[in-house]
C-alpha cells in the first residue's frame, strides 16, 4: 500500500495529462458512476454480490503486500461461499510497466476469466483497467490502446476495492501505465473503464500509517478544493466537492491520530470518492500542476507536495475565489453565512494552515533547490495553462515566487531578498 502511495505522484501526473488532453470532451461526456458499497465488511458484501453475477472466473488484481496481509480474505471468502471462482494476480508494482500488465493479461486468458476485481491503490486500479481494455480488444497492443477511446469493444466488467483514501481511482475514467522502453507514461482513457461497483471498506485502511493518512487525505482535500474553485465547476461537482470538504474537516484529524477509528476511516474513504467524482469532471489546478513537478523532480509523495503548496496557491487565488472559499468555510463549520465572504474566506485559509500543522505537514519542501525553481515554475505553468480551468492566472514569475516560499530554511536564508521581490 505504501509503495502504491509513493507511485501516486507520477500516476496522477499522467492522469491529469489525460484529463487535459481530453479537455472539453471529458468535461461534457456522461461519465458512468459505480454502485458504491460502504462500511466495514463491504469488500465481503461486494464479493457476495458479484458471486451472483454468473461470471465464469474472476481475476483479482492486487499487490503482494495486500495479499500477504490477508486483506483479500473477506472478498475471497464471500466469492467462495457464493460459488464463484476466482484467481489472484498479486504481482502489481508501483507504476505498473507494460510487461507486467502483459503478464496479467496472459494470466487472465490462462485462467479463463471474464471479470476483474481491482484491489489496492492507484497502481492496482490502473493495471486492472488496462488489463480490462486489452482483453476486450485483443487485436490491439497496450500501446495501441493508449489515448482516448481507442478500444472498439467495451472493457470487461471491473469492480473496485480501494485500500487508500485519496486517489478516487474507483470513479475515474483513465488508466495510467508505464512504458519502460520509451521511459514514458501511457494513458488509456475511456468512460467505459469506470468500475461497475466499488466497496469502500474502512477495515482495509486501518493499517495505513499516519503520515500516509495525512498526505492521501490532503490529496483528496486538494481534489475537492481545486474542483470547487476552478472554472469547470458545476452544481454536481459542487455538491461532491462540498461533501468531501465537510467530511475531511470532520474526520481527517481523527483518522490521522487514531488509525483504527473505523468511522473516521469510512468517512475519509467516502470523501476521497466524492472528491474523485468532482475532479474527474471539473479537473484540478495550480496546486496539482506544481506538485506534479515536485514529484517528477524530487519524487516527492503526491499528497505531501499538494499539502505544502495548497495554502500558498489558495492565498494567491483569493481575490478570484473569495466567495467560493466562503462557501467552503461554512461547509467546514468554520463560520456562519452572515459573517461575510471576506471573513469566511480568511477563516478557510487559516483552517487549511492549521490542518497542515495538526497533521505534521511541513511548510517547506526539504528537497527543493533554488536553482531548480525557474524550470519547475515553467513546467507547472505549462501544465496548468494547457488545460486546467484555473480561477486566477499566474505568470511564471509569480509561480516562481510562490514556489520560493517553500524553500527549506537554510536555502531560503541564502537567497537574496531582492530576488524574491523582483519576481513578485
Ligand atoms: Fe491528486
């Protein structure tokens, strides 16, 4: 699970690239939603349900850690009790490369499967989607399936059991895989890749360590906020984003400090799914654009990079999103509507700072080097300006200045103040 989380940076970079490329098409296409089961034991109930669907054999795609921890047991016991046959392919690694996915495809055929359960973090979800697309379109290689709606035939049914509360992969349209020959990421996008059913089982998340709970939780928060303040927001994504933000402010601290608290884990799983439903339609913004550069350059965990940048990007964006931040503040129970937008928006900014502090998120990026900042800012602006519906435009100079604010203290002390002013 931890390795899955660490791979999320590159995975989400490619996912966002997919969403950029899909642009308006993804914005306006109807995206199916899975039937979602929630609560302790829901992975077993999912097994109970799909056992009755008459599949010949179900392929469970996961990683070896999840398999060894016994997290599959509720699902597989229910499948067996329901008379369903299954096999487990538990070789998924972070950023699953094409040869590994091809092994999964071979495994699927060897065992005569006709459906897939994706069980794990983002990498297992994406590998499952890629296998589903490939086995349904045997005339095409994985490389040929990369892009938008490249498979003629509908992928076989996918069911999802996420084991982290952050990515929202169980409700998104894309699969990201690694092409080790070309050192690139390939993205398969098809609205038919959205799983048919998903189980949000908090019992599978109690083993996540606090720092991963914090970072994945803030990733979900960032999905919700960026979807809510961006220009593609609509009433549906607003509902999802507001629900996610409310749940996260109510539950993330508890899940962080008391990982065994099933209620908090369940609410965080729901929040991540709601945020996924929002951002897969309304997209993300500068926080993700900058965080992706940190991930690419320094391998900074995705959620941590988001958490460090979120307060600064929100403060810059404030003039354009005061009313939206005020709505978020009310939903987060930070104030009442009659307090006025300016006061409420400031309360929300303060609350994000406090949340980061309470979760042990640093205010700087230890790996950041001043000499890298121009290149990082250029790449972030390119990513954002080629498709993210950002609420307030940021020049590269401004972006550099914002990134400079998260230099580690020693590096920041060496920087001449006039340089920062010059770029402000
Ligand atoms: Fe993210």
